[in-house]
C-alpha cells in the first residue's frame, strides 16, 4: 500500500504484466513473470493477481471459471476468493498466494 508520502515502501519490484484493455471485466488469463505463474483476473472492474496453481492439485487456475470474485478450478471444482486467496470450497483447504496490483494509466503492474 502507498504510505503517507504516496510511495510504495517495502515493495520495489513492480512488474508490468498487461494492458487494461487485455483484461475486460469478468475475464482472466495466465502468464509467467520471473518464473512465477500468475493468474490475472478482472472482477467487476477490479484487477487481482494470484498464483496460477490450485492448492489442491497442480492445475492452472486461469483455466477455471470466474463468477464475481470467486474462481472455480476446472479440475475438481475447488473455489477461491480472488480478493484474499482464501479457499472457499473443497477439495482445496489451503489458500492460494495473492499479489498486490496497481494500475497506472493503461498498464497493469504486479508486485513480486
């Protein structure tokens, strides 16, 4: 989060990952940044980033379904809240890692 001076103290590695027009509301896609698979998702105009791997079994989350802020894994139906990474439906019980996102102009950045 920006501090009182408006700077991002503690996070120095912001990486541009996409343009906003590549991720319309209700969509998501997977990409790799510095060897880290990431799922970008746009829920109702808010962009979120999370590790692109289901914590129940290795499977890319971007292949699943997005319903509001809930992402359902296509393999076994586990669900995650993309705002927190929390597992919301079995068989997943572990949360998925989330990443901070910022938008500058038409660019989407993720903090690694």
